């Protein structure tokens, strides 16, 4: 879990929303030029298990989920 106030590039984590088997979703704030700020949902994939332990379609599912949102 990321702590409130953690910066990931131009995003600042505010609080966790939900966590599942493949990722954690956080409420965050996007920072831009000047004083631009925008609330966003930030999805952070969980560390991947070893190749032997993960199903073959797990990585593909993460990318498909990200593209569909």
C-alpha cells in the first residue's frame, strides 16, 4: 500500500479506494502546469508473482483492463 502524500510522477496519492488480486486503486491528484490540479483514480498493479505461479493470461488481463477504462 502507498501512503497518502506519495508522489508517482505527476500524481499524488490521497487514499486507497480498493485492492484486488491484480492491482490497488487509489484516489489521487494529478498536477500540471501552473496551479492545474485534477482528481483522478490511479491504478497500481501489484508485484507480479513468479512465472510458475501465475496463470498465463494474467499479464494480458492487466493490460486489457487498463485499456478498457
